[in-house]
């Protein structure tokens, strides 16, 4: 899905995000997204480890 965007599409998305949210909000949004992704990966890893231990 995301592999079909390409460089021009990615630049367009970043410019639109900069226009919509402004330069002060983008680091906060990026940080929140990164923490959410990290927590999701940790939860997924914990679930797969629990599943492996039950077998």
C-alpha cells in the first residue's frame, strides 16, 4: 500500500501536514506516533511470546 506512493507523493503529504498542523505541532505529532508504534510493537511481541510459552 505505502510502497505505491513514491517520492513525489511523500513530499506532497509532508507539505500538506506542514501546512495543516504548522511547524510547531509536527514534532509533537511525530513523537506521539512513534511512541504509539513502539507500544504496538511491544504489545504484539508480548502476545506472540505468551502464545509460544503456552505451546
